C-alpha cells in the first residue's frame, strides 16, 4: 500500500500556503513575512505555524491560537490555490498514479498538511480520486505519528491486518524517510528539489528516483 506525500512529491502549490500563512500572521500580530525564515519541507502544519511564531514573536503559540489561525488559513487556502500561478503537478505524477491505481488500488496519503489543506491541494490538482485514506498533520504534529495513523487506516480499509513492510511511503524530504523508518515502513525518495539527491541518498531510502517516472519499474520488480 502506497502512502504519498503531497508537497514536492505530487505537486507544488507555487507558494500558496506560505502566502496565506503570511497574511494570517499579518492580520493577527502585524508582522510581515512570517514564512521568510521557515523552510516547510517535510514539516507538519503545526510545526510550521510554531516556527513562524518563534521567528517573528519570540514565543510559541498556544493551542487555541494555532487552532484559530489554522481555521483562517484553511478557509483562505482553496482560493489561493485556485489563483496560484506557480501551482503544478510534479513530473509524471498523474502517469505514476494511473499506473499504480490499477495494480494497488488502495492508495493513501502521508502528509504534514492538516487534512482539510491536504484535500484542498489534491482537489486543485485533480488527484483526489486516487486516494481513499491518509495520515495528516491534523493527526499529529510529529510526522512519524501521522505515518502510523495512515498505516492503521490503510489496514482498516483493507479489512485484514497488513504487514507493516507492505506499506511504502513516497516522499521528497529527509523527514519522509525518517518518519517511514520510525514506523518500519519502506520508503521511496523522489529528488524533487527541496532535498538534493545526495542528501536523500545519504539517508538510505529503499529506492531513490529523480522523478516519479521511475516508480512503476520499481513496483513491477517488487510486487
Ligand atoms: Mg514533501
């Protein structure tokens, strides 16, 4: 069962999420450029909001602050995605999913996005129908725990226990690799840009691809 990361693996939102987070921080705290010093790759939405707060406010946000700011973020995200000039699918993402969905139809998501943000991004990309479950940033601020949530939901959908090594995370950052390893799940890394191919290789994923075009051949060899 495949568990796909979203940002940098399936699509790029062209900075839509960062623009909305900046606006939310501006309105609430009158600080500009909250995302300027934060690199979001592989992080959960909670971690990203807290890093912005520490950088700009010198303190962490309370749970209720995070919740109310994420509510504003989620309400504005779909429109920002719709109008984002840089929004695009990653190379061969749709072709790869078309190949997999007839061979491994129960595919899931493992992303640091909170669930509603993940669904907005997949809908904008026209990819929602490939996925029937997931683990999200709204399940845990810790990536390994949201991968674990995805594994549990995948097993529940399957209707019978599945060996954990049958799950395969597909992601673009060291954090995807670390989280998969922590759960005993296999992991395929795609060198999309937020981590270099050398950085990813050093973390020893089960396979390393330049693009998703290479995944179908791996699938045929493994399953
Ligand atoms: Mg990613």
